C-alpha cells in the first residue's frame, strides 16, 4: 500500500510542485530583468538593508562602499525578528541603533514597512535571513517584496547540505545568493531547484572584519594586577535533542562551566556569549523558568572575572585567547582568529552526519569536548598553559577553505558583482 501511495500520489504531487515552482523561478527572473533595465536607465539604484540583530549584521563594509560609489541610495531599516521576546527585540533594536550611530551610518527603526517602501521605493532589498515569515509586520517579509531585487548572504556560514535548508524559496527566488565558498555553490547547484544559478561565491563577509585592527576591547577590566587568559563560552539555544540543529549539551556543561570559572578565577576570565534565543528557550524550559534563568545570567554578568556578552562578536573574538561552544556558524567564524577552539558535544557523529565538506573540515579543526574531563583539560592545558597541538591543523583549514584568493576584500567582491550586474 505504501509503495502505491508513494508511486501514484506522493511522487506525482512532488513533480507537480516542482513544475509550478520552476515556473515561479522563471517568472521571477523576468521581474528582475525589468528592474535591472530600470536601474540601468536611471544610472542609480535604491538599496534597502534590513538589520534585525547585531551579531547577524554582515553588510557594514558593503554599505560604506555603496555610499562611496555614488550610484547607490542606501537606507538601513532596523526591524527585529518576531521570534524573540519583546524585551529581546527592544535589546536588538537598541544595539543596532547604537552600532550605526557609532559607525556614522544613518539607520532608522521601522514599525510600518509599507509606508517605508512607498516613500523610498527600493529597487533592491537585502535580507539577513532567508525565512518566509521573519517579521511581525507581514509587509516586511521577503515574499511580499519580490517586486524588488532580493539579495541575501547567509547570516551564518552554512555547514549542512540538508535539502530542506538549502532548497528553500528564497534561495531559489533571490536575485543574488552570495555564498562563502565553492563548496556552498556546488551544494546549491546540486540540490536547489534553480540549480544554483543565482549562487555567487564571494567568501565569508566577516573575514574582512577579522583583518581589521581591534576597534575596542570588550573584556572586563580587572584591577588586581593578575594576568588572565580570556575564554569565550558560546552555547547554542537548541537544548532538546541530538541532531545538527538541536544540541542539548548545555544541559550537562553549564554547571561545569560555572565551576571552572570559580576554580580558575586567578588565571582565567570567561565571557558568556549565549545564542540570542537561549534565554527565551530557558524561560520556557520546565527545569529552568524565568527566575532560575535570570539568576544564571546574573552569575555571568556580575562575577568578578566573568561577563555577559549579547552584542557583536568580532572584537570579542579578536581579543580572546580561546573559545568553547556548540554553535553552527561559530564553527567556521572563530577559525579566522587562529586561536584554540573546542566544540562541546557528546554526539559528534550526529552533528557531522548532515554536514557538507566545508562543515566537516571546520569541525575537524576543533578539539572535541565530550565530558567534564576533556572540558577541564582543554581549559587547563590548552587555554591556560598554551599546549595547542591542533594549531597547524587550524591554520591549514583556514587557508584551504576559508580564505578565497581574490583581489581585495569580500565586500569589494560583492560590490564588483553588483556593479557588473546592474550597470554594465
């Protein structure tokens, strides 16, 4: 019976869906062609960047290049994600507005996207996430704005090649889908319905920022004269079950990290850098709840040698000595520092099972921390004492897959592609 259903019902429905979706791709390309013709005739392009979370903001250098070019009218709309609590949305908006103020880049908090779109009439909209319904204001979601050129760079470095993650509507319908490596482009060509025809390899945008001088030292200043190593702990927010996207190792490691912070307070300071959604997930967790969660966060925020970090991570990474984590994109991004990094997991095979070649290479450049013993050893021997046998392997991985040989920066590569597509 199941074979009959698969052959006569499910497969025909899938074929019908793919046929209709490919028609949408074809029609979307026609729309983009008309917009490009309009921009080319005018000699100018109005670009709207949507900024929703400071750690996910990846377009700082591109914005500066566009403003300097003179052919682009740029606006930045700060619109927090609806998945967060109201307090978290307010935090994200405040962090972004302060960041843009310090950077000298105009930005505005937007509550009425339809009015903004009517007033500015953007030719291009640059989105931080590829999901269909990221914002409470439905008019801001990308599906309602396909009368503009849709541009997207993944907010994190994709480590998987799962079809449901790669072959999604925005990745197929976007005008430009900028990816970090040829591995990512090949995955898109193999899996996506549009055969990756919009995938453009530019490199990882954060690579530009890691090459710049430290803008500010975000670490807590301790005035006792003792020299301490700086460790980041960055736990993910999915704490339920084991697979690539659910990583519950916070449940066994959080208490160990607290104990190690107290044990090594004379030689180590720790920055707690949780995923932005961890707090809201702990609020809902039966064994945590708001009161216990707030107490846990206060431990890190108020400790003499600990601190809570909820903003941007580039300066934090650059000024650190090491990191332990179980996050996705940090698996690649911390490698830009060249410093020791450990991945906290008791299910490494499950984590790696759905990874692409890029993700596996980055993962294999990590120390694996699967117990109190391995976590303690990494902190005591590698971080504090400097015994780092994986240093050469990390450097080889960095040169082999993260640095893309090209002229200029990643932002300049993106700018060249946009200029060639719009004005040539």
